């Protein structure tokens, strides 16, 4: 069942990732079909005959909104949501009120619910379900709808009031699977306090100790160290790695690998790229990755069915030491649990071909996020996602994909962030052709399921004179069968360490 209560419980819940795909993903955005990244705003599904109203999402299907991102020179404007073909909106409010705490549920929500049970007038648009990040609005409040959804906004008369937006939805095959939004969910239960605790300390372990988690400690020294080796079925929930004898630049050559059932690794990624250390090494904490005081933490769940080996190895053959803690659940994963995979990529050529950061064929699964590094500074590359041969999402700029706007800023949230950002003013880096950043984005509710294939890439803001420009990434995917990981080329180390 798709309902707001259950979906809210799943915010920041990594266990959603290994569930087999049951729903579909769809995004509406202000992407410019002409491919001009400077004009990725004020594009609508349709516009009223008088030109005053723009439709930003429109479908006859059933499902749930799982993410709204909005930005612009003047993004605040009236927004209305309709479901089931109704001519009366069930939500009618100024867009900004959904993010600044001024939303009035007794005035702006027409759901037939008596909100006298709470003094929280801006419920359910409360932190951490919404926020304002780098001049961008992000709303994670799940809003289920049945038999259709339409969202429209007022188009402002100011010619400079550019409006950028994404509306991400989870779509269901059966309308009866959806319980429509009524605005009342989870106020009197643990859901939002739970999300607030995770938001305050995203690397803290929740719940698994009660399920019999055990700790395995391993020590090693050499060119390759097996961190964890097991037969049969199980699930690794957390890796804690403390490295010795390793300088930051050595992290480029140090790979974290995961192999299932004596096969070739299905996960293979440089430690520096995973933990935002391509250019500098800063402390950060997200729901799945973190680094602090020489300790790396990896919390993407790793289900396995017929054995697994997690290892570190140095492609430069330089010796290193590692102390590790591996938290393993004393229970088998559910039947059909998907397996963690990576797709690492690097591109430093001044070519117009897109930067492909994920490409999976003949498998079903989910795309759940990525770690990304870029140098020199660039932000205006739109992401395109293709599921089972059909484009399901178009972006409006790379910083928009990472839930920011008007450039990157150094900060970290449980689901997105920028551990490293050169300089204080990104526009100066953009204009000078210098600078760099490392960022991450984790898709919790808005993971992208696929049943046959998945391909995702950034369009390039191509300039043949940007010879030193480069992109490096590791995408995180869960697949229904083990496949060899797509590894990163050795050239990426030289690029990461070369002068900006």
C-alpha cells in the first residue's frame, strides 16, 4: 500500500533499496528540450490560454509525490494540487510557505480532516521533511494521489522571475494500492521524531542491535586485505574502516570491492571517490557514507545469498594497514533481496559525448544514488535517466540534481551534500575555469526502479577549450543478480592530483 504514513517512515531508510522494484518512477521538470542549459526554466507541461497559469505535473495514473525541488530568481508563487480529475485543489498555498514554516493546514489543505487535533498549523510541512538548501527548496513530504494528479503554479509577470522545478513521483500499476493524501499522517507517532534523530546523527545505527547484529573485527597489512568473508546468506549493515600508513593521495589507488559467490567484484570503487576525497579530505556524515578522524564508515546495506567477500586492495601495490569492524545481521535477507553494485566512471576528454554514470542491461533493480567529483568547476550539465528504454527524468543542472541551486556549497545532509568545495564563491570558479567540488546524492523514496535496463548520464555543456575538465563518479545500484562492476580507468588518479 502506498500511503503517506508508510512512506514517511521510509525517509532515510536504506532498507528500501534492496526491495525488488514494484513501482515506477517519473519526473516532470522545467528542462529545456532545446538543450540550452541557460533556459532550463519556465518550461511547463501546458500553459493556460491567458498565459497566467503553468502546469508543472500532469498524469492520469496513481502514485505519490516523493520529492519537489524548486528554485529561481523568484520561485515563490501560488501552487495548487488536484487529484482524481477534481476541479477543486486539495492543496492551495504559496510555494514558499511549504518550506519556511508558514504553511497553514487549516487554510491551505482541503482534505476533510479536522486539524484541531494539533497546534502545529504548518503540519505536515515540517523539518526535516522539507528545507531550503543553497537557495533551493526541497520537499520530501510524501503526497499520495489516486486516479490522476495535476499541479499548477501562477506565472509571474516579472520577465526575470525564472522558475526551475522538479516533481518526482512514484507510480503504481493498481490505483487501489494508493491511499490518497489526507494531511494527517504520523503526527502522533514516532515517524518524524525518528527522522529528526537520523537527521541529527545520520550515521547512528538504528534498530539492528535488537535484531542480533554482531561485530567482526579484522586486521591486515599488505597490498590486499579481506575485510569480511562469509559463506551462505546474510546481510552486512555497516563497515567501519580505520586505515594506517595511507596518505590522502594513496586513497585514489585504494579500492573497496564486494564480490558475491566467488565471482568477479560487483562493487569496485576508489576510496577517495566514495568519501569525497578526490581533491581534499573533509569530515562529513550522511546516511550511507561518512568520514571523521581517520575512520571511514560505509552503511549501504550488503545482502548476500551464496557468500560474499569484502576487500580492500591497492592497485599501486603500495602496502597499507587496516582495522575494520563489520556489523552483520544474524538473519538471512528476505527472498528476492537485491544485491549492491557499483558503476564507476571517469571522463577527462573535451568531447561532446555525454558523461555516462550508470549503464545496466539485462537486469532489474534500483538506482539509489552516487558520489561525484568535478574539476574544473562546472554545474550546468543536465542529468537524463532512461528506464527500460524510456526517458523518465530530465534535470535542469548538476547542482539541481544534488538538491542545491546557483552553484554548490559545502555542507552535508543525510541524503545529499558537498563535503568539498573550493573557495567561498563558486561563481568565481565557474567564470575563471578553476576550482573543484565533490558531492553526493542518495535516493531514498525517490530511488529509480527498473525491470530491464537503466542508463543515466549528464549532458555536457561542451567547450572544446576545456582540455583539463573532468568528471569522476561512482553510482550505487541494487540488482537482482551479480554482475561485474564497471571499474574506473587508471587515468583518473593523475587527473585528481593534477593542478586545478
